């Protein structure tokens, strides 16, 4: 059986990828940080097939040990401080984990066996946030980077060091430049899930309104379940390379609000939405829309869930969770 090691196993993508690889017959190992990680119960209950390995992206020896324990064929680096808003307040931590964490993991792979005899394949979770103040539209693999947050800057470092290690040490290292992807497992801090959860609670009479920041931003939103397949496909190719993964559509937060409220029969969302400057960011990414032609042609990848389908899926999930929580 092939063996996969995933950092960020407790996050949205880690959960989707673990499920995907398990269904493909992989032995799945996941890096879990902290002495009593609050998400260990979730891992044990919903992903009993995942073998947890202790460690932290801030700690090189723990990464070496984790690779020695799991002996993976494929390493997926999904662990990061991933919330852009938080990165403005904890910029040094973000640089250390989201940026330098990539370097540490690449070094661990070199130490444990990433060279031609024992070739570990490596996937880096790069981000459309690297395009930031976009230099062209849509954005593809050749579009120059102009990050707009400490998170974006750290991701640029992670991306560049992945390319550099591939070129310098003949590592099979790929970088997926993924545009926003969401789903029922999305953290409540991100705007899609914050909205779908609030819509469900408003429908059930559990809250009156939702308070947001900038409603004008536009994102290329896809479904996380579709995107983890692209990660895996990158590591199955003959040659390592970098790929943009996106739907090719962009939508504003106002469109998201309209669809989510319509899902519970509310035609006008305006009375339910407030704005607070505390949710505005010091610098914003106004528009993202990806050109994933390369992934579609070379990997044969295509998204299956469209934007209205994604919003429906998330609202239905939050209605289910909130009704069962409040009927107890
Ligand atoms: P997420 O839900 O926020 O998960 C982040 C994961 O990183 C969690 O499992 C977290 O573990 C782990 N982590 C945080 N600090 C760590 C540390 N010091 N050492 C080891 N692990 C650590 O993020 P996601 O949405 O699944 O995204 C996965 C990756 O893709 C991230 O790198 C993100 O930046 C990138 N990305 C995401 C998107 C998107 O739209 N979702 C788009 C492009 C790129 P704990 O639970 O223990 O904190
Ligand atoms: N989170 C949040 N909360 N965002 C809000 C809010 C709010 O109350 N109100 C408006 N927004 C706007 C943000 O200013 C941003 O323009 C947009 O909604 C999306 O914010 P997030 O959902 O937090 O995601 P993100 O685009 O900043 O980052 C996500 O996607 C990146 C890929 O482009 C994260 O998953 C990153 O890890 C990922 O790399």
C-alpha cells in the first residue's frame, strides 16, 4: 500500500485529502501538533484510519522523526496559519509556520530520503493570495506575485523555496496554487462558512444578523472535495510541476449573501447584514479569478461542484448541525 503523510490533517483540506487517499488504498499518517490537540477527538471519531504522528512545523527534529515513523511515499504540506486576517496580527508566527515551515519540511525530506533512490514526492499548498494585487486577470502559473498580507508573503516564500529545492536537489516537489475552496468542513472564521452558519441560525431563530467587513471583494470559490483530487493528481505525474487550481468564475460576497439567504427562503438579505470596520483588512485582495487550463489539460482535472451547488451544500449542512445542536 502506498503511504501518505499529511501536515494540517485536522484542517479542512487535511480531512478531505485523508478521506480521498484512504479510499484510494493509502496508509494515511497525519501530523498533529500540541500536547492535547482539541481536534484529536474529531480525528479519532471521523477518521479512525488516520495514524496520528506528533510534531510541529516550527520544530525540524519533530518533522524528521515524523517522516522516519511514517516512511511516506508522498508528503502533503497543508499545515499553515491559514487565516489572512490573523496574519496581520501575528505576522512573525505566520512567517515561521506558513513560510519557514515549508523549508523545514523540505529539509526533513532531504535528510530522511528525498533523493533519487528513495524519492518522496512533495506537495506544497500554495495560494492565490500570492497574486494579491493582481497584475493580470485571470491569473495563471506565469502571473507575477504581489502579496497583500503577511500570509501572502509567507506563501510566496513557501512557493519559491519549493521550486528552488526541486531545481537544486532534484526533489519531486510540486506546488498547487489553489484558489479559495470551501465546504462543510470550512472553519467558521472564513467568510463563506461564517455566512452559511449565520443564515442557518437566522432561519432557526437563533440569531438576528451577521456582521461582516468588506462586501465588495470577489473570489473564485470552489469545493474543497474537488480540489484535493488535484493535489493527488500532481504527485502522480512523470515530472514535478506547479499548477493553478480554480473554477474560472468569480463572485462577490454580496452574490454569496444573496444565494445563501435565498436557500432558506429570504429574498432580501440587507436587513440581516451589518458591517464593522474591525473586519476590514489593512490591505485587501479585491479580485481573484484563476485560469486552470494547465491543470485541466495536463492533469485531466475539472471541478464538479459549481458556486450555487457549493452554497446550497454549505447552508444545508449548517441547518443540519444547528438544528440538531439546538434540539438536544
Ligand atoms: P485550515 O483548515 O486552517 O487548516 C490548517 C491546518 O494547519 C490545521 O490542521 C492546523 O492544525 C495546522 N497547523 C497550524 N499550525 C501548525 C503548526 N505549527 N504545525 C503543524 N500544523 C499546523 O486550512 P485549509 O483550508 O485546510 O488549508 C490547507 C492549506 O492550504 C493551508 O496551507 C492553506 O494556507 C492552503 N490554502 C488554502 C486554501 C483554501 O481556500 N482553503 C486556498 C489556498 C491555499 P491545528 O488544528 O492543530 O491548529
Ligand atoms: N473572514 C472574513 N470574515 N472575511 C470577510 C468578512 C468577515 O467577516 N467580511 C468580508 N470578508 C472578506 C475578506 O476581506 C476577503 O476579501 C474575503 O471576504 C474572503 O475572506 P476569507 O474567507 O477570510 O478568505 P481569504 O480569501 O482571505 O483567504 C482564504 O483563501 C486563500 C486563497 O485565496 C484562506 O483559505 C487562505 O488560507 C487561502 O490561501
